[in-house]
C-alpha cells in the first residue's frame, strides 16, 4: 500500500486527536444544565471502542484535569479544577481551511486548552488564537461554573462561537431531549442521568458511557446504562 503524504497524515491525525469524527451521523450528545444552584455538564460518549477510560492529571504547571475517553488515551471530554468542562460533537461538514498564517493548534489541543484555561472566555480566546483542523468535522462545547457556555466550531470558512447562558442540549439526541429540558431544567444528577439515558445512541457507534461533571463541587458521575432505548 502506498504511504500517504506526511502532510495529509498530520491533518488526519489532528482531527482524530481532537475527537472521533468518523461515523454515519452526529455523534455524542452534550447537555448543560443551569438552575441557579448548580451547573452540570453532561455528555453521552458515542463511539465504536468498548474500552472506556477515566483518568486524572494533577496540577503542576497547569490546572488539574480529569479526562474521559477510550483505549487510545486521548481526552474526548473533561473538566478541570477551575470548573471548566468540554466535550465535542462530531458529524459536521464545514468549509475550514488554514490561512497559512495563524498558528495551528497544539497536539491534543483540547487537553492543552483544559490545562491552561479557567473559563469559557479563556477557551474561546485559545481557539481564536490557534487554528484547529478538526473544526471541519466537529464542534466543541465548553461550559464553566458560572453557568456560561459556548459552542465553538467553523461556519462558512470562519470560526463560529455561539455563547449560551442557560440550559441547552446539543448533538445527536438533542431533538429527543429538548422537550424534556423544556419541562424542567433542574440541575440534579438524577435529572441529568434521565436526559442522557433518553439521548443514547445504539448500533456500532452507540453510546459507550455517560458522564456528568458538577462544575461547582467537582463531583463526577459516570454511567453505563444497563439498556439502551431504541433510536426513533
């Protein structure tokens, strides 16, 4: 088999490092629950690898971080000691080309971002400074303990930042979860688990685990639901 040009290999690797963008449709569901007394960052991690992981990186010259992911050891989601959390939603197809001038994002950019950023505005500044190739196929959701959140990605060849200040859901299970979120946005682990269970994806790229980060207390809840609801 002919070896691919090294530049192409690097671009492909960068996209994989950010988070998995392969798959037939939107992958992962992210919900941010804000009720004035608590901020929860909730996520369904959808992928084909059954080897799930959670690991912790203590603070040294950077913020301490907790990451969730799969067997390859790349952080697909995480939160830090400042109350900032992230995860991504794959399955988009956007025009997004490097201008040859802006610095490219560092390797494992979401991990570098989480280690160095204290809040949503810091995360936006990070991706304003660096060009992230993965935004051609995925969008990043970030939230902090103040209740601020944002979806960062590309649109029409430019960086797009959509700021939010209230509860919302984004990604694969958004249409199913939105009516439930409209009923009540109670930010409790039990309510968050109910929403994530409803948003599960099945099949090869189905939900392998679900996590809930409490951005006020630092508590982490991880679920592998016993059964999956069928896809509507």
